[in-house]
């Protein structure tokens, strides 16, 4: 059974190289969030959410 599509807009695939420690911490966070969520939480979900937060902060700072 294929995974449900979480991103409902055009996408771009990008390879990323992470330190093992970074990945392990993100995987632990995803596992913890998965326990309280009604849907799957992956490291990729956390990375996408982090990027949204970064972009929003950058755009706010750029306005000032």
C-alpha cells in the first residue's frame, strides 16, 4: 500500500547529508511526536517544518 501524499502542492526532491547525531536526534523527536499524533511523523516531516519556520523568520527579519 503506498504512502498517502502529505504535501498537497508541487514538490521538488532534494538530497541532504546530515551528521549521524543530527539524524538520530531528529529520529528520536519524530518517534516521541508519533506517539501523540494521529498520523505518521518522520524525520522528513520535521525537516520540512523546520524549513518553514526558518523561511518565515527570515522573511519577517527581511521586512524590518
